[in-house]
C-alpha cells in the first residue's frame, strides 16, 4: 500500500459530520448574526450599521419561522 492510497482511505470531516438540514443552516446563520450584533454593540460600532444587522437578523428570523415553525423557540433580544 502506498502512502497516497492510505490518505485516500481516511474519512473526511464531512464523512464524520452529522447530516444537517435547512433548519440547521438557518440556525447557524441566525446564531452568527446574533453574535455579530453583540460584538458590534460591545465595540460601539456605527449605530446605523448595527441597525442594518438587526434588520437582516429580523428578516432571516421571520423567514426561518415561516419555513420551520417551532424549530427554534428562542425569543429575539430587544434592540
């Protein structure tokens, strides 16, 4: 067995990852937006930019709730 044969037989990260669905991917996006908004607020970034991030979060949240009702019953933070 050559080294290249051994490497090709090793499982990849994708092989070991759980299967993700559309609701999971929306959760990843929303979690990222929540974090970016918190970081921007903590860093005292431009309030107009933060407002745009909040608007994007709210749009994704509304779409997520339409497509996956009850999948993630977390209340949006005030702001």
